[in-house]
C-alpha cells in the first residue's frame, strides 16, 4: 500500500509549509518508521487509531520538531 506522510515544522517561522512524502508500506507504523529512517530523524510520538483513519506523530530532526500525518494514498 502507499501512504502519504505530511510533515509540518513546529519550531520555526516556516511552520505553515507542508512537505508531503509517499512511501510504500504494509501499515502506517511501517510507513512512519521508513520515513524516520529516510529523513535521518527520531520518532518522538506516534498514535495509530483504528484502520482507515489518519495517524499522527511528532518527529525530531536536529533542533527542529515536526508534526506528521500518515494516511493511505
């Protein structure tokens, strides 16, 4: 399946910029872990509600924190 991950920086003035990424994965958890590895960042939190709804998390890279949304494309 394809998942879209939208990330938005929370720790700067550019927080309104949206950065979408598409990733092949079995489920949202695998998608976020691939995204974290790809972007050389750290997963801070992740909430995966029941099937068919978007998942939400936070990711840290260097001194920046990002809000991420994961949903099936």
